[in-house]
C-alpha cells in the first residue's frame, strides 16, 4: 500500500506515467467514467478548503466512485478530542482511500502510519501541498510541452507559501531550471531553500520588484499573501498589496509566458488579466482534477 505525503514520493519516471495518465483522462474521460465504481474516497479536511476538497470529490465522482467525509474539524469527532490516529483507523473501515488536509505539519504522515488505506496529504500547515505541486507540474508540462529548460519567477509570499516550497523541491529534479524569487524582504524564500540551490549549483536570484524580471520569465507563479499564516494584523495589512499583476506589468512579458496561481486569488492578479491567453490559473484548476483522478487510480492500483 502506498501513500502520497510529499511530491518527491514519486520518482521523475513515475511522475511521467502519472502525467501521461492524466492527459489520457483529459482526452478520453468516458474511458475512465466507471474505473472506481464501488470505491469510496474519504475527504478528511480539518481546515477550510474550496478547490482542493472539491477537486478531490470531483475526481472521485468522475471516476464513478463515491465520496464521504467532513469539511471542517468542528464537524468531526476531532471537536470531541479524537486523535488523527484514531480517526484514520475508523475511516479505514468506511472508505478505500483518504485525502487529508490538516493545519498541523506532519498530521497526514501520522495518519498514514496508522491507516489501513492509502492516504493523500491534501495540505499540512505551511509544510507540503503535494497534489497542488502535481497540478502545477502537469499544467506546465501540458502547456509548455516540457518540464525543464525554463526560467520561473515565484512571486509574493515565499516564506510561508507551502505551494512554493513544494514546487521548488519538485522542479530541482529537472534540467536547466532557473529561479527568480520575487518578494519583499519579510516574505523572502527561507534560507534552507537558497542554501540547497547553492549546494546543487542551481541558478537563482532574489529581487523585490516584479517589473525588474518580467521580460526574462517563461513562467510566473503568483501567490497570495496568506492572512492565516501571520501572527499580527499589522504585518499582513502592510504586505498584502505589495504585488498586483495588471495588464501594464504583463505587457513587458514574453508572448508565450504563462501565469500560474494556486488560488484562491485575493487581489494579487487584477481581473483584467483573466482574459489574457497567458493567464492559465483557471486551466490549472482543471488540471488539478485530472491529476487527482490519475493519482487515485494509481494509489488504488486500478491503472
């Protein structure tokens, strides 16, 4: 039995197979419409989510399976003090596979160690968000035609953003990746990441102004400043509008640059950008369903 806790749990070769399967699902949805008939997915979400939870549920329903679970810790026995270990042992009696989101780092790993069914980490605190990373990689591969040989700018909250940390760790396994980190000093990428890139001789630079690097980017990965990761309101208010991508800033970019965003968006991308063909963040959300369908099939050994 296999779990997914970290994007690196799959080798590059295994990811290629997973992405090939996801692209086949996109091209031939009817072929997979009954692949999970009789199977159940439990979504155990201890903190709020729209995209991740609904995309997991849509993925299982698209495969002909069923869904059960909870969308908030207060609506589960966690409110009575039940441990994650006990919860997953109970859920293992009811479902065939589980997607877990938890505010505490490492909670899905604890669940996996006690589970009788495959567990997918659907986000644990500021730590990992592996299925978002798989979504990002599939989006890039599908729309750029490759994973490797590009310059990617990561903009916004690079300190607390789990999607950013996961994506960097996943991309360093591919050739000729160049990183540009765009953030205010207070939200710069953690030292352990830049130290790792230096050790591996992977090119990166840190800038404050988005305008300074826009013409050099093949990909721009925007993130929101996350209110829930701040300890005080003042710091959040001061930094939340630091970067806003609008048509004017985008005019300096290459014609084939792609703008990605893990969503939800607050105001860091102006709505006027949505109609630009380079803005692919809503397509990205759709790719999230395909990659989760492929992942469910793979972990249930149905593909």
